[in-house]
């Protein structure tokens, strides 16, 4: 069939899940989704998450900018798709949390129009654990990231690994070397054995690297948050009034 469908069945943090990613064609979206959902039903185990580019909207009045009255065909298609989705016991995560809100995941420069064509669908059991859904600003692509978080699917803490960029940076590497020199100088006249001192220095070094890594992440996060905040504000203004100057600002 036209379009693409990828299905993964496995364990996510010891929870049985089926994750499907799809890309619907520009035409015959209903037939594609009907076949895709049938295939997912044949293979699924555990909780089900289906996400991707559906290439259509479910409700033109809420999911697309412009005059919804001029999209009668889209309205009819959306109603049929909703009925199909509900018949499989699935729910649109964004609309479940924001039943009357307007936000969009795609911007068409050709039509100068925003639409919410990227969606994530979950079964009823998974919907009960839905914590948050967010639509990020559109950055490098004409699509925006759509994020869904669930209370029962949080990752477990793994083993700490060195962030190699910490020692690749000359300034940070010099700071680490100075701290290690101070450690051995400060402990050379104590009663601590050389073996214990060397073993302890590993923990000291690890703690120092974790501290440096946290500092670097915080700096990058602050910069990213600031840029995304400015981008989001410009995007909101463009969605409200799609002038050329505001599009250039975005």
C-alpha cells in the first residue's frame, strides 16, 4: 500500500508495548489508515502507541487555519477517520487533553496555512496514564516535534557514562587536571594509604565530572529555552496573523 508503516513490538522499561510509526499518503488516507490499523491489530501486544504524519486533519475547524467552511471534503474525511480510530479503541492524545484548543504541527508555505496533521494515538489503557502532550515550535523542518509523556513509562536510571565533550574542551580539561593535582597534594600527608587514596580519587573525579556535566547541561538548557521561547512567541503571532514580515521573523 502507498505510505509507510513501521511496527515495533517489545519491552519499554519492562512494560509490553507496541509502537507503530506511519506516514500516510497525500490521497486515500482513509484506506491507508484502515489497512494500517488492521495490521497493527494483528501484531500488537500490550499497550499501543501509534504516531506519525497522517497527512490530514480530524477537525478542520480546530486543526487548520483559514476558513473551515471551504473544507467540506476535509470535514467528511475527518469524521470518517475519527469513527475508524474510535472503532479500534484509540484516542488522539492531543485532543484528549485539549478538547477545544488550537495548535498545529505543520506549516505549508505554498498555502500559507497551519494544520495539525501529525498525531499520536493510544489505546484506552495507555490514555489513562497520559501525563502531558506538547507541540514544540517549528524549527528546521516544516513539521514540529509532538511529545507525549506517560506516568508508567518513565525510564529507569542507568549506569553513569562519561560525556567525552567534557575532556575534549581544553578549559574544562585544565580545570579537571588542577582539581586532581589539588586532591593528591591535600592528601599526601594524611594517614590514608596510597591504595585507598587512588581508589577514592576515582569517586572524586566522577563527582567532579558529574558536576561539570550538570553545569554544561544547565547552560545549554537555558540557551535553548530562551531561543525556543522567542521562536514560540513569533510563531504564535504568525498563526494569529500570517503576514510576510512575521513569517520572515519565524
